[in-house]
C-alpha cells in the first residue's frame, strides 16, 4: 500500500501520562477522519514485539499492567531495531496513510523527529505536551528507573525546538485555546 504525501505532519511528544493521546484524539475528533489520521509509532513497534515474543498485542496496546510488565524489555528491543534502521517504525506507521493531515501521537526520540523532518521537511511541525509531575501522578504515573530516565522518555527533552508547547493540566489555559493555532493550520491544510 502506497503512502500519500501529507500536507501537514504534526509530531507530538511528551512524557508518560502527560496526555499526548488525549490531546491528539481531541484534534482527530475536531478535524474528522477524512482530513486527519492519528499515527502511533508505538503501534508497529508493539505489533512486531508481540509477534516476535508471542504476546497479546491488544494488551500491549492498552494502558494496563500487562504493557508495563514488558515495557523495559520492549524499549531495549526497539532501541536495537532503531540502531539497525532509525526509520523502521516511522515507515511502518505511515504506510497507507492517505489523509492530508497526519498527527503522530508519540514521538519519543530525536531519530523519530529527524525522520519526519527529512522525509517531509516543509510539512512537519513539532508539538510538546507537558504536565507537571504532580498532574502525571494524579493520572497514575509512578517514576520507574530505567524507563522514566531512558531515551524513550527523555530523548526529546532538549535538542528540539517545538513549534508549540501544550500544557495539559488544570491550571493551564484551556486546551481549546492552546490548540487553536494548530487546528487553524490543520484545517487550512485539509482544505488545500
């Protein structure tokens, strides 16, 4: 299946429990499936990992304990794959995407962002979703050594100049207000 050139690629990143999926799902609902698709880099990674290790893919894609039990090994396995081919999971995630606006919900490494910048230089914009540690804890986050201090969580803490930073917590401006410029750009891309 061939991939259509997007008009806009919004690459989202953020820490665990920052609300990346929540924010990207809001954008998807607002733009609709004819204009926008949400691409999850973790989905092809988890699919490959599940196939190679005989695991339940649906459980790995969920938010429960099952995924957490395998997270550290899955990260190591994914890093090895990326060292062999930095664009492997990006290519898998974008295969078959046809909508004019792509929302990449879970970039975690500089190599992810660099791949999109290289493949779609004029279309790519980077968005960081942030929440305080307190807010993340309220959402169920617990610091885990080897995960929360690994490249998969910290790889984009620096070295990327974000086009937008979204604060996803109660004391921040409304998400509607913070997302307005992104939505306006995406709606324009969807019409062109």
